[in-house]
């Protein structure tokens, strides 16, 4: 039996249910929150500010529409989700609907309301502007200094079928539920006499995981996702910022940093070999770095993948059960079993413990970066490799492609939800589908 270093008490999974106590073995203790070098984080945030995936990887986002097997599912989600995303974008400009009670701390009222709306975890911390995406800095209200961090649970049963349509449908359904609940929670905060800005996960304004960790809701896992006590990586996260009088929570050492180095199941089971075994320092943070160019081709072709989520024992069994088992046996609950590690990839078959699919180099050769950057790289490659096209013809062809790339909204979500030319209709074709000669080259 391992010696327990400390215990973590968490509120019950539902409002009014009994709290749980999680034992953290002594050999898993590291630091609360995320190991980081604050001066480096500051430097990177100033010199190389973060940018949204929807901006930085627009070429990939457009390409996915031409290969994904769940396009219909995604488009239906965007239609159903549109109202709450638009409401979130406008929320920061709304005024309070009542006068606040002077000096009254409303932390408990906000947390209880959030739990009553279906959020399984709630914490409050500082809204750290270092993690705001460059494209959203003008939108984020810096005068709302507190971040109400909330988590909603993604359906358990469907998640275990990843990669699949039902698993991705569970994720999208959770996004819609929490988006609608956030509108109600923001209205509630305004009713207490304070402003509230909704940071929708479908229209991301920042890297939210650092705030979730600072609020004590979990720690960063080896798969790059937040591992929360009840849901592990099956946690859909979002924030509401406010100027309400609240008390901040503190980051917690759940033992995850050391645990993930022992467990390694997601690292070993990733079909694209996209997860690094050893931690590195990245932008001032110590983490298991995801290799995106090996992750995205699998996500794009196989229902957003989700295998690293599915095979996480904390997602499947919960942090309390996993750590109790480890303390008693020094073993990772479920490791090496089909129950935890087995998955089926459509068209590839079933892969049990120790088995991985094989993909050739061409599989990983997909559009990368911003759309205009991708067009320029293709032009350079064509010139370098030689072409029978006349220079004038080549210039005209790629000129048209560049105009179309730059002419689209820089943010994929802008085009999806806020393009005035769409007249309420979602875009039905991607950049690559619009250009036959472009599609053939892919």
C-alpha cells in the first residue's frame, strides 16, 4: 500500500450530492496547477501571442470538410448551436439588470446556479489575458477580471465508442447544452447586478485550460486535455467573465503530472503517434507536447478521433477509483485490457492492447497553416518541382486562389456564424471544394 501524501475533497457530481475524497499517493505529488516559468510565459505572450486554431490552421479546417465522414453531423450542430454562439458574442455589451448588494460576495450564488443548470464542476479564478488569442483581444472585456470556469459532462456511453459518429455527436451535444446553460448563467449574474461575458467553446477566445487549472478543476494531462476529477478528459469546458464580487479558488495538486508519466496509455494508444512520452518546456509550460501534424490527419478522417480521450483511465473510471487502485496495487486501473485500450477504426479494423494501425507518409500530408500561407507554399513547390504552365498562366491561377483565400474571413468561425453575406445560412462548401483544379492536386 502506497503512502498517501494528501487528500483532495471535491463537491458531489450533482448539486446536493455528497462530496468525494481523492487520495493522492506521495509519489504522485508535484505542484498545484501546471509547472511553469512565469517570465517565459509572459515573454511568449508578448512576442508570440497565441492565436486561435480557427485562424492559425484555417487550411486544415477547410480541408476537413472534403474528407470527414461526419460533415452532416457537424453542419447540423452548427445550425442548432448558432443562436447561443451569437448570444455569447454579444454578451459582453449587455448591462446588468439589477443593482448589486454593496460589498456582498456572490460566489456561492453563482456556483449553486451553475450546478443547478447542469454544470458538474465550477471554479472561479483570475481571467488571465496572457492566454487570450490575438484575434480576440479587442473582443475580450479586460474590465471583467474574474473567470467563472465551468465543466459539463460529455455522455459516457457514446464516448466509449470513439472514434465514431455517436462519440462526436456526444461532444457536440454537450457543447450545445453548455452553450445554452451559459446564456442562463450570464443572465443570472446580470440579475445580481454585474456584467457577464460568455466565452463560448464554439467561438473560442482563449486557451481556457490554464484558467480551469487555476480554478482547481483539474490538471493538464498527457493528451493535452484537462483531466478533471469526475470526467477526466470527458469534460467540456467554458468560461464566463464578470466584475462580480467573488472569491477565487486555488489550483490543486491532483497528482496528474506524475501520474501521466506512469500511465502513458494515451501516449501508447494514439493511432497517429502524436503524443510525446517525455515532457518538454513549451512557451514556458512543462507538458507532454502534442504533435499536431500527426494528430490532425487522423482526426479529420475518423470522426474527430477522440481515442486519447477514450483510453484515459481517469475518463473511464474516475480519478478517485483510479488513484485508490494505484495506491493499493501500484498498477494503472485497466491498463493492458481491451476494456480500456481497445478501439475500432472504420475501414481499418479492431486494435487491442499493443496493436496500432499503420498509415503511410501520404496520409499525413495535409494542408497546414493559414489558408493564404498554404496557397503560397503550394506555388513554391510547383515552381521548385517544375511545371509546364506558362509563368503568366501560373500567376493568374495562383493569384485567383490567393484572392479567394484572403477574401474569406480569417477566422473559420467568423465565416460560419457571422458572415453577413451568408444571410443566416451556413457555408456549404469549403475552399478546396470550390476549386476543381485545387481538389485534384490534393
